[in-house]
């Protein structure tokens, strides 16, 4: 089914009660900055001064959907204890580090395998 409403698909929409800066920004935002961001979001595009931003004329290297994070899938994995200890020793975010290590390994495998 095609989305013709002009708004993002439901799985990309922010819940109505969630701040526009809630995701991906662990640092707290002051109420003043929050108000400025909301005011900017409410402005029509033609009233925003973009004179200090260079216009992009060449979109030949653009990737559609390139900023969409990969879909996560929950699995049960039983790695050796020393591997878990290694990643866990650096603190919070060990699952993200394990994911990054696996992604790096997969990328190396894809480079060395033909086809």
C-alpha cells in the first residue's frame, strides 16, 4: 500500500507526546532550546534563512533511504563468556559494540568473496 498523505510511514513517525529531540540525543536540552526548535519546525520553509548553507546542485551520489537505521531483530546468542566479558568491560553499549564487530567482519567477508 502506497502512502500518499505526504507524511512518513507510521513506523517512522514520532509519537505525539514525544519531543522532536528525544531520540538520539542523550544530553538534556534546555527549555529555551526546545522552544526554538519547535518554533523552527513550525516555520514555513520559505521563511527560513538558508543563505549561509551552500545549495546542493549535484545529487548524483545521493542514496535514497540512506539515513534509515537497519532493522534490528532480537535473537538468542550464546557467545563464549570471555567474549562477552571483553565487550562488557568497556561499559554500557556492549551489545552495540558486538553488533559493530559483527558488521565489520561481515563487510570483510563480502569484500573477499566473489559475487
